C-alpha cells in the first residue's frame, strides 16, 4: 500500500498548483502541474510494471 500512498501524496501536493492555474491563471503553476503530471505518469508506469512482474511470478 505504500505505492498507493505515494500516488495520493503526489496528487495532493499538486492541488494548490491546480487551483492557482485554473482559478487564477498563474502560468508558472501550470508548468508545475505539467511536471507533476509527468511524475505521476512515470510513477504509474513503475507501479504497472511491478504489478505485472508480481502477477507473472506467481
């Protein structure tokens, strides 16, 4: 479950930047959102690989 916590923490850490970008139009916050979403994508791919490896090992 620690991997799930990593995903949750990453998403929650982006909340402020999402608000700044969408509600206030802060362009720098948009850049941080894009970086955070890329990190989320990479984390998701790592988790998918782990799950697949574990499934195939059984």
